[in-house]
């Protein structure tokens, strides 16, 4: 129901002389990848439901430069960063929320040195704050008692020490959270980081996402929860490779909450 | 002639320590071949990290068995070194068990040294079994073949020999004390070596003195040998873990350094008043090389990291690329960096303080692009290192060289970067379509 989504842009806010509470940085995956777009929409539905005053940059948003930087192209990264910072600063952005841990990490940690200082939160942190402030309520619904394992995105967990916000949300859904043998600080990468998403893997015995999916499947989950569009793709591919797509779903936490709330 | 042993001892001590000091200065020279890195901010946090991670071994216990064994050996060596102080003073002044005046405190000290020595022996034996009988996977990666494997075992043998010499010395001493031998006044308690003493029963005082003295001399000579072995082995971590944890990264693990040289260029490009055709100033410095292709391009902290690595392989065993059979091993990145740095250092020594181009570099001759491109930048290696080594930063610096100096990225990545450059996304989608999702059902 596209018409139900309210997605105001910064330009619209600016034209009306008002400022939103938070900027939603959608990211390239969230804007263009068919699977990730569903996460974006689910998150927007929650924002709409909670009456959060937010805006997106829309066509003024551009890649943060993360994949370029991790691939070694510092020059391209900084060109992207400086351009984005000019836009963000022109709109006097104070707070940014994003559903992509790569965008989250880059804007939070690498933009300040180039003149971009914002409060940056991952969408799971933002959702948890909404919950704590009573702006959304969550009941398990169809997730009640389900076996769910959470795959830590490297750039959210190890890179920035955020482990509990996504887990707290899963617990709030009355689901049974089961940890994989490597989790949190020792969580295994999905195989997409460091620009691997955009290239063929080097020669080896197996692909990283298969190894990680095997770890996830060991917990006998009904749902593999993710907090990153790239992890989501890698784990979905892994589940398909193992021919488990009928019994195991890969879902972003925002999608789980939107589904539970029947949004 | 009665001072001959004292003189021999002092000479041994001076030679042993002198040689060590020489190696330390070589080590320092090599480390500072690296680039400047200002890491003096936030000293309280740095001291805290050093106290917690190096002194407190906090990250060792992430793996409980290896962690507990390591703590035994660590505590054992640190505390038994109090005894070494006594040995050195005895050696210089020709006294015997000089600290015996401490009375009951001395008894307690010697007693606890002995218990620790036994525990160290047990721990070292278990370490040996893990390496040679159980054959733990992380000790059998390709980079561990040859010298690194031998080195690991040799260190265990030296530690074992030192502990046995210590206990033999005490056991003979205890027996001599029982026999009321001259110069061997009753001092110390010997909870462990008193079990060795029965082996000495029936021996004459002169034989026992010979055994005691031999063990004493070999023990101190062994310690001086071990001290000098450090530089040639992976074992430097017992010293360098302290500065290395002090200078460890304080920022979030996901925060990679922004290159200032690039920032300067980007700022100039964005400056509408800049003259793009301006000649560089006469006195302008040669622009920095982007990224790293050899050890001199790395920072001194990265080089300190390389010397600090003790090849435990926790990084490699946590690495997703390595776990799935790719060539990348973070431990090998550190070992290669150290080996190349040693090669460069020897080159400088051989050429009167000047580095002569040897046609080699860290990239390709040691670390291949295949290894570098297998990294997912997931920080598992950084998290796994018990002493704050950062292999990922070296991988990233070398990728920068490959991409910005050599334009040698894999073609898929070139496509991705081309897309970002042209339409602001890693895929070929138009920036004007960025909000289309909001209108799709």
C-alpha cells in the first residue's frame, strides 16, 4: 500500500521552514536493492505509526563512500563524504538514523574528521528508544515463542559495540532468542564486508556466507534475524543454498516489528 | 683468586645485558623506520588499557584453557624473577642467599617460587602437548612451517630447562642444609624440591656443592641466553605487549583513518578559488605515496605490532576468509611485516646506515594481492588479538596502495567504484531514482 507511506524529504521540510526530529539515511541498498527496500518500507511504517517527524534526503542522498574506502579508494570515499557533508550541513542535520550498519559506521566515525558531526544511531537503537519512550508498543503476535537467532553485523557489533539493542527488541517480541556458537564480539562475518559484496570471493573451500548460515542453522531457527541489508542478502543466499528457504526466514528486525504490529 | 667467580659473573652479566641492549636499540631503530603517528592523546585510557590487557591478561581468558595456562606461566616468570634479583646480587658479591635475612618472608617467597615453578612446568608441558600431540589447527597453518614451529617449541624447552635448573639448585641446597654443610645455612622452604632431595642422598658434600653450583650458574646463564633469544624469536611479546597495548587503537574498531594527504587534495578540488593549473610551489614537499607497499610506508605502531606478534594464531582462527580456505591469514600479515622489516634493518646495517634498494618490497614479495582482497574488514582478527595488534590496518593500507597508486583493484570493484563516481551508488542506478521505493507497492 504505497499510498500509506509518508516519506517527507528534507527539501520539503526546508521549504516549509520546519525541522524534522531525525534524518532517515536510507542508503544505497535500502534505496535500490529489492530485498532491502522492504526493510526500508517496514521501518518507515513504524516511523509513521509512531508519528516520528522524520525526513529523507531522497535524490540528494549519495553513497557514503564506505565500499570505496574499504576497497582502498580513499580518494573516492572522501569525495563522497565531503559532498554528503555539504548537503547534511546545509540542512543543519543533528541526528541521523539508518538501517545500514555500513552507513552508520561511516557517518558516525569517519565523517567527523571531515567536518560532519551528527548524532548517528542504528535503526535498532532508534526503535529501542521509541519503545522505551512508549512511542511504540510491541507485542509478539505471530513471533511469540519462535526460535530466532540474531546475526551480528560486523559494522554494528564489533566495529561499534552495539550488541544489545537488536537483542532487546527480539526479546520484546516474546521470541526465544538463541545464540549461535560465535556471536557478539566473536560473531562471524556474513562475507559481504570490506567491499566483498561487490566482487567474487577469492579461491577457497567455501563461501563465508555458507559457513555463517551453517552456524545459524545449527541453532534450528525459524527466523534468522539481521540488522544489515548486506548480511540479509548473504544469509538469504546461504539459506537458499541449503534449501531451507521454506522453513527458515531471514528477516530484518524492523520487518519483524512491522509484521508483529500488522503494519 | 677468591674473587674469580665474582669477576666471571660480572663479565657474564655485562656481556648478556650489553648484547640485549644492543638488540633493543636495533629494534627501536627498525620500529622508527615507520611513519610518524601521534598517539599521545588520552593517556589515562592508554595506561588503563595496558594495565587491563597486558598486565591483567584480560583478553587471554577469552579462550579459558589457553588463557589459564598462559597466566600461570606469566605469573610464574614475573614472580620467580624476584629470585633472579637475589641470584644476581649473590653473584656480584659472592654471597649465598642474601635475602635469607628476611626470615619467614624469605621462606614464604622461596616456597611460592617453587610451587609456581612446578605449575609452570605443568603448563609448559600442556602447551607442548597442544602443539605437538593434539596438534591444534591454528599451529599448523602454512606460515607456521619451519622456523616458526621450531621457535615455538624451543621456547617451551628453554622454559622447562630453566625451571628444572631452579628446582635442582634448590633441591641440592636443601640437602646441603640438612647435612649442615658450610655456607649452606638453613634458609627458605622447599615444598617441591624437597621431593627431589632424596635423589641426592648418599652423595658427598663436595658432589652436592658441585651440583648446586652448576645448576645455579646454568640457571642464570640460561636466563641471560633467553633474554637475548627474544629478539631472534616470536617471544618479544613478553616485553612489547606493554607498549603495544598502550599504543593500541582507542577509537571504535570500525573507524578507519582518513588520509590527510587525500583530504588536502579533495579540499583543493572543492575550493572554487583554487587555480587548477597552478604550478606547485618551489619548496613544496613531494606528495606522500598513497597507502603502503613496503614497511617504511607503514606507521611505527604497525611495525611495533609486527614485532609484538607471538604467532598465537587467534586472529587467523577467527578470520572468516581463513576459515573458509582463502589464503589470507592475519597472523601471516604480521609475520611477513616483521620479516620484511628485519630484512630492511639488516640491509641498513650492511650499508652503513643507508637503505639500499634490494628490488623487494612487502607487497608481492611477502604479501600477495590475493590475500589482501580476501579480507572482509570484519575486525575479527583485531578483536581476537590478546595484545591489541591490528592486522586489518596493514591490509587496508596495502589496498590503498594497490588502488590509488597501481589502479590494481579487481575489475568488479572497479565497476563498483565507477558506479559510485558516476551515479552515487555502488550499482548502476540513477541517483534521481533514489526515492522510487516510496512510490512502489
